C-alpha cells in the first residue's frame, strides 16, 4: 500500500511511515513522510487509497503537516456527493483525474480549509491565518476544483457556507440565531 519510492521507516529513530488521517466513501486518506536528511522534515506526501484493495487512487506533495495516528485531526474528511472529490482541510483530491490540489498557505497565500464540495467541483471553505478583528466573521472562499488549480474567489462578508451538499446541488446550512439556538436550513438548487 505504501506509495512507490517511500521508505517503510522514517526519521532518526526509524518510526513506521504512514499515518491514516481518515476514511470517507470507501477511500483512506494517508499522510506519508517523504524523509529528509538526518530526520529533517520535508513536505509530506498525501495519498488516497481504496479501502478494499489498498490501491493508490491519487497522491501529491503538500506542506500540511501529518498528525500522528493517535493525535486528533484538524479537519474532517469530506467528499462531494458523487465521491469524485475528497478533502481534509487544505488537502484536496479529484479522484476522477487522480490529481491533488494543495491549499496550504505559503509566503504568498493563506491556507484555505474546505468545508463542503459539490459534484460539479465547486467547493466552499474558510480562509485561515488572517487576523480577524474582534467580532468579525471568517473570510469565506469559493473554489472551482474542476479546473485543477483551485483558484479561490473570496465571497462577500456574511455569506454562509453549506455544511453538506446534495447530488442535485442543494445545500444544508447550520447556523445560530440571535439567541444561540441552532438553525438548520435547506436551500434547493434553482
């Protein structure tokens, strides 16, 4: 199951390589150490494997850190309703094309953590790392994953991101009202 070219053990003490991040829709997301000279960290290789066969479906190098298997995960593993797209925060894959897109920030851009993906590749997420003024809302972005680049478009303040999307494009939204009660809304595709 280990991708070609990666060592079975890594680091100075020779720990086993590969940490399962999560499972969704029959796919296992794994973070693999790519090694480094004398234990120095390199950007990890993220891979999606078929749960039944272990076959590699897609992989990419992405600077998002791999948490150890016993540590809590920063983001849930999400998929589009048809299963074509899979993501965990800034780690995103188009399983039909067998390609990944890394949305981890670097010196020129902020990290985007995805929250929902539609079947057409439209994805919604939050821009991370921007210092928010007290009481200000998160910056929300929309991305078109079908293009393969995932170029973000920042949405207007107050725009809500769907919690889930359906096969027909509808969105399920969770929010709180002025009294902090949970509000569940469904918006149908027009």
